[in-house]
C-alpha cells in the first residue's frame, strides 16, 4: 500500500505543480493507472485525508484532491 500511496501522491503533486494549486486531481481513471480497485482507492484517499497529506476540493463539476496550501 505504501507504493500506491507514493504513486498517488506523485500524481497529485504533478497536477498541483502543473496548475499552481488552482485545480485538484480528479480520481476518475486514476485507479486504472495505479492498478487498484475502487475500494482500495477509497481507503487510500481516506487515509491520506485523515493524515492531512491531501485536501478535498468540492466544485460544481464534482470532487478533486490536491495538496494543502
């Protein structure tokens, strides 16, 4: 699970750097890149949210995740 956490954090950091923190990473399709199930993705995201490594952005088109500012 550590490896999946590192991969997800890398994807989130890439999106953060690309957009300057304005937009988060939408998890649609990320589970295929990581090769994990929906339940594992949900567990991983909840763990990172609880550890305050990422934050959840709610916007009109859905939910995305980014690094805390």
